[in-house]
């Protein structure tokens, strides 16, 4: 069964039409990449899924249930977890408090020990305030906040942006482990190679329209699609 | 009804009606209540409220401390007269008003640094401060808790006529006279370009500044104006009662002003007077009902809360809304009809010469030299240079986080670079603010529409055009907002150019996104800039609308230098002469569209970052 | 020149007064930081606490009951206000929120005036609060020492609530980034009710404590409201430590300036507020944004 079925959604920012009849399917245990230049509507799609925005038309089904009109906290509780682009760490809370907050509304949160096993660096920094963390540490924390809730589906919005190569490698490794454990992921990334190294399928957006849908191999074998919509 | 006589009548109808009302109504009060004094009091609150309505109703600044200026005007006047330092009541009145104005400059410079909640708190605190000062340290002059009794009334001596304004009816004549003059003056302000700018500030202060208006100066101006009205009201109160009461400064006074204005209707000029009439009449009435008695203020408080919740436009405000809904539209300047002559339009909209003529005509319209900007530890823009001759259409592209938005913000003078220079026709504007940039002929169109939603298309564009033509600050209160023929011509030409003439006099919030996007461009064009910065002009548009805007951009090139930031690569390659690619804050490549699309470095930056994990 | 005992005495008074201010201001600041609402009725809530003390102490001799009932009354008032009125205003402009709480404050004051009249109501010191503490070199009233103690306990409880409980965690996170809190599955609005109620309760308890020290009149909340605004400006919007430090600072300024010229002590706090606005507009502990 599909975990997510998006059918012809149209999202607006105010009255700016940003997504035009976008449709997507994500199956359980899949990793799907959502690609395109910025301004194409990738983040908007994730935000619509997470309930930050609501589509004016179209439907979104999460494990069979329609969620397009639900508020974001309810969607999070259903097990759909967005890891936002700006990371949005609570600077005035410690690392541990950030994680505690995330675990609050989860019925069976992952124990802290397991989180720290995935991200040992966070154990070292558990008492530090969010605002004192480096970019890489913040990204680890924001992913950890999602993981602690044991989500059915994780939406990663540009997780590797602005990070050093070593850290990106580290995070990619974490993601590969999650994939191996069967975590369903949708990843939005401008770093096409990194995204395709994780994902089995990909959608490409351009100016709010879906212009490609297929396996990662198929995409990589179409240099004209890559150049036209992802390059320059 | 477009004849000029018809329009003149519509312009002066409110003043005419007010004059008639001021002649007739006192007799109504006299007959009904036996005295005209209540109406006189209402008008004193009305004078106080005219200024407050300009401040709050028109500019959106909610001050809880106007009592400070009311009291200052009142006590300075009363003190001068009762202490014998001045004999001439008119002079003392002027002195009181001047004192209030001076005090308000001081308070305004501090309070206006903040908006909204902070502004309310600060004005409240200053109101209380004055109350306290009046009560204690200055009580030698103010009479402390007792106030100042014995304030005389003014008189006029002209020719053989010696008329004293003492007594019930003469007091009314005096105060009604002042109210009328104040009303006429306030109407001038509202209908002037100053009034338009104040309304714009209420709806979108950042864009108002970006359209060349010195927002801080306008705010201070209206704050001082409000204080002048307040000081006048206070002085007249003392004269009317022959006694200046200590509670003029208090929160009760400032609060009552706010309540009355909201009840009557903020933004209507007569709202405060109507609100005062309602408050004072109900107060007298309710107190006489045995069951209510001392609960009158509680009931009025309840009425106020209900009004704010369900009828926030107040009594007059709602009457006006009903009036408009039934089709009585106020006189709208529809502007002169223009023939659709393209060359004439182009001439009208051609870039204006920059105000400061450099000694040598420089080759470059925009010369950006090594500008950098860092936030925290992150270098958002790293020594980027750009050299644009006049007439160039140049695009800036780059992957997410490349620094495009920051770069554009630096060019638009929204922020100051840490180092480097930005030379606009030879003038360094790196340290200029957005207002100055607009005046120099550098304008930006925003990615997210920054419009004045409650104004019409025409009014929106007028704010922009007025900015360039009038400069940062001009207090041309006695000029009508549409009184600059050149401005009106430019606005009409813009509407034609943008294809918006049909909806010119419709309120922007009711219009669809495509029209709004074109207005957004129009606002930048209204300054007749020589350098135009376009931030994702095609954002959110349908395919058809994109074509229209692309054509518009092509048309705009004549004599103008344009910088375009866009994600729609097809559009970029169609429009741009040259392209700069930014990556991680640095310039990665620059060249013609062909050169860029063939550049392997650029491809790598877009597809996989510079380093592949 | 004031003598050392005079100085110490006033400095001590400043702490007593400042701690009360800190308590009232923390309530105001947390409401402002979390809900974004400037509660103009806060002074009236303080006043309601004082009048509850008057009523209770007229029947029972227990200050503890006065405190408990004062807290209870304000919990009810706070709850009713937030659920019945404030929550409809969250998406309305700030000016409307100010206006409606201002009107509410007037209603509360007038209702009390109707029932109790305008004359000052005497509230006796509790039996354990009478007397003085004599340290030889200076003397101060026992009750004020106890006030500092009680408020310290309350502020400490407040602190625990904010920093050691789940609700406190949500509040602190919600002040920073309410959207992210929602994305992590917690409905922030539900917390608003608790925050407003606790803020009202803090004001009410402060009123109970203050009642024996000064005239209990319907308008007594007004000077406190204005001083609270000064505290919030100095300490920083939405900051609990800012409210505490700001409260003490304002209390000290008010008390110490009376040594030199009592007439100007009020003016002094406004001067400091003006200074803060010029030099550091966000206050001691505040963050930019939010007006």
C-alpha cells in the first residue's frame, strides 16, 4: 500500500499559485527524491504534506487517510515528520531539551540512548544550548528530533545544505542506515548526486509542475532532463 | 458628475456640512439640555481627537499618552495667564500649543523608535510621567492636586468691537471656531500627499520607505501634529472651565480619548467627536437611571469591549461602509484620458537623471566593487564584483544558498556591505538606505508582493511616483494628493504600460495575483529609475502571465539597466544579455548565456555541489 | 547626604518592592512572549488579588487562605478571560488586542468600585508579619522581609514550572518558534490558556501580598501596570530572567531615589527606560523581533 498519495494538489502562497496539479506516490520503505531548482516548489510540496500549508484543491492520503486539511500538529502525531530546511533548533533550549520536546507527543519515543548511538556527537553536547551548536550539529539535532518520534515517514528538506563534506558524508551514512532499517523517506535536495545515491525513485519539479517521474537510474540516464531542469 | 464644479462641491461637502452642523446643533443641545455646554465639551474632545485620529486612525500609531500634550498645552497656557506673566490670552494659547509641540518632539524621537506594543507602552509611560511631574515636582506652577483656577477667556478687539468669549454661548463660539479650523486643516492633511504617505505607512511601512519616503520623519510630523491639536484642546479646556484640572495628564484622559475614538470610528476625523458625544451623553443619562447609577462606567466599558469585538470600525466607520455599499462613491480622481501612444509613454517613463551629477560621466551605470557580507560566522557574499554599462540586462543565478538574495539586498541598499563599494553612476551608495537609493534612481521589485492592499492601483502607483517627485520629506499639506500634474501623467502612463488601466481605480486586495504582480513591478518603475532590480518577477505566475511579464521586461530595457534574479531558467536565457553565477557567496562564472550553459563548473555547482561526497 | 542606615533601609525596601514588581511583570512578560498579547488588564488583576485579601481577611484570620483564594479567583478570571475573549483575538492586529484588554481592565475596576466603593479598604498585616527586625545598625519591618521571602519562593516555583516541567518546555519553545512546536506534534494554542491563567494568578497573588502595605483602592493597579511596562522594556520582552532583574532594578531605582528627592523618583524610572530604548532597545535579556 502506498504510504503517501498526493493527487493533483494546487498550493498557493497568498494568491501566488506555486504548485500546479502536483501528484506523487511514495510507497512504504521507499526513498524518494524530490528534485528541481529552487523556486520549483520542492519545499512547498513538503510543507503542504506536513500541514504548514494547505492545498486549495487536490487530496493527500497518508496511509489511506485524507490529511490535506489537518493542522500540522495532528499530521505530526499521525507519524509524518518534517525536518525543515532552516533546521529551526530552539536556541534557548539545550540539546536534550530539544529532544525531550520532540518526544513529548510521541506515544513510544525512541530512548535517548539510541538517539545518541546514532549521533554520538549529540551525547557530547547534550547540555549545550541550541544556539551554540555548529551547523552540522544542528542538522544532526533536527534529524534526531524527527527520529525520536519514530515517524512512519520522514521528509528531509535540504538536509545537506551549507555543510562541510565530512559532515555530509556522516549524515549520508546515517541516512543509509535508516534506509536499511526500512525507514520511508522523501528527500528534497539540490545536491542531486547525494540525493540520488540514497533514493530509488525521483520526481523533478519545474515552476511548480512535475516534469519527470521515474527511477534514479532512469533519471541519471537522461542527461537532457538533468541539464534542462536541474542544471543550467 | 465630472464637471469641475461637481468635483469642487464633493471636495468641500464635508466642510460645508460641518459648518452647518456647528451652527444648528448647539441650538439642539440648548433646547434639549438647557445648555450648550455639553456640546462645547464634546468639541474640545473633538479637537483633541482630530490630532489623535491622524496619528492612530490614519497612520496606525496607537498612543496611550496623548494626555501628556493635552495637559502640557493646558497648564502652560493656564499658568501664563493665572500667574500674570501674560495678559494676552491668544498669545498664551499659542505658547501652550508650542510647549506641547516641543515636548512631543522629545517624546516622539524616543517612542517612535518602536512600533505596535512597544510604542503603546512607551507613550503610556510618558503620559504617566507627565502626570506625575505635574502632580509633584512642578506643583508650584501647576497647582498640584488643586489645578489652576482663574483662567481667563480671550477677547477680540477689532475697530470699535470688543467681544469677550466669556460665558456659555461665547465659549461655544470660540471652541466651535477652533474645531472648524482644526477640521478644515485636518481635512487638508488627509487629502494631501502627506495624508497619502501616512496611509501608506499604516499599510506597509517598509515599502513606503523603499519608495523614497522618509518614514521616520513623517511619523514624527504626525506625532507633533497630534500634540498640537492636543495642546490646543487642553488650553481651550482651561479657558472654557476657567480652571485647569490636574487629571488632564492622567491615563484616564488618554484612555478616554482612545475609547471615544474607537467608538466613534478611527480614521474618520469626526469619529472622536461622535465618540465623545456618545460617551458623555450616555454617561449623563446612565448616571440618572437609578438601577445603574455608579455602574455607568462599567457599562460603557462593556459597550467598548463589544464594539471592538464586533464593530471595530466604530459608529461613523460603519455608517460610511453602509454608505459606500449602497453605491455612493466619493469623488475619485480618474485621471486624464491618455491616447495609447507608446512613444509618448516611453518619454514619460524614461529614467530621470540622478539628482547629483557626477563630474565625469561614468561609463558604468552600476559598478559593484568587491562587496562582502557576513552573518554570524557565515560569509554570505564574498568579494563579488559586477560592472554594468547602461542598458544591460543582466541575470544573477545560482543554487540555493549561493548568496543571490543577500547580494540583491545589498544592491538595493536594504543592508550595508561589510566592505566594498557600490557606485551608481559614479556615486557610492553602499551606505545609503533604501529611501536614498530610490531617490538616486535605484529601485527594486520584490519577490513577495509588497503592496498597499487597501488602496487602489492608481493610489499605489501614486505613492511611488510622489516619492521621487517630492523627495524624502515634504510637508505640502495644502496640496491635494493628485495635485502634481507630472505625477498623475506618470501614473497614467505606468498603468497603460502595465496593462492595468481597466482596474486602475479598484482596490488592490480584491484583484487577482497576476495584476498584483504587475503592480509590484510598477511600484519599482514609479520612480523612473535608471537601475532596476527584479527579484523573481515571474514567481507564482501561470505560463501565459509569464509571457506577458517577460515582454514587459523587454520593453523596459530602453535606457535602463536591469538586474534580474530568477529561477525560471528558460526566462533567464531568453532575456539576459549576460549572466553571473554565484556559488557559496562567490562569483563562480560570468558570461553570455551560451558560455554559461556550456561551463562545466557551473553544471557541477548546480548538480552536485563543488565536492561530491 | 543620606546616612548608611537610611541607605540600607531604602535599598532593602527596593528589593521588597522590586520583588513584587518582578512577580507581576513576569506574568505580563510570559503572556506577552507566548501569546503576543499585551495584557492591559494586568493591573486590574493585581487589584482583584488585593480585594480578595480584603474580603477574606474580613472573615477569617488566615493569610494563607487569602493567598489561596486570591490565587483561585485569578485562576478563574484568567481562564474565563482567555477562553471567553482573548482567544478570539490571536489573529487580530496587536492594537485590537491592546484595546480589548484595556476595556476589560476598565470593566474590572468599575465592577470593584461599584461593589466596594472608592475609599481605601484597610487590610491588616498578618499576625506573623507584625513587628520589626532589629539588627542593631538598622531596623526594618518584618512583613517586608517576609514579602521578599514569599515572592522568592513564588518566583522559584515559577522558575521550576518554566524550566523543569513539560508545559514550561513547551512555553519556552513556543516563545521562540511556535510553528516548529506544532511540527513536533504539540498544539501550542492549548498552552496559551495555561500561560494566561498562570500570568493572571501571579498578578493576583502579588496583589494579595501587597494589600497590607498600601491603600487598597480600585485604581491601585494602574501605577503597577505602568511600572510593569517599564520593567518589561528594561528587562526584555518575553524574558523571565529579564522580568526578575528588571523588577529589582526598577524597585531599587524607585526606593533609592526617594533618598535624594522623593518627588523625582517616578521620573527616574522613565529616564532609565528612555536610556534603555536609546542604547539597547531590546532590553537586557530580550531578543529582537516582536515589535
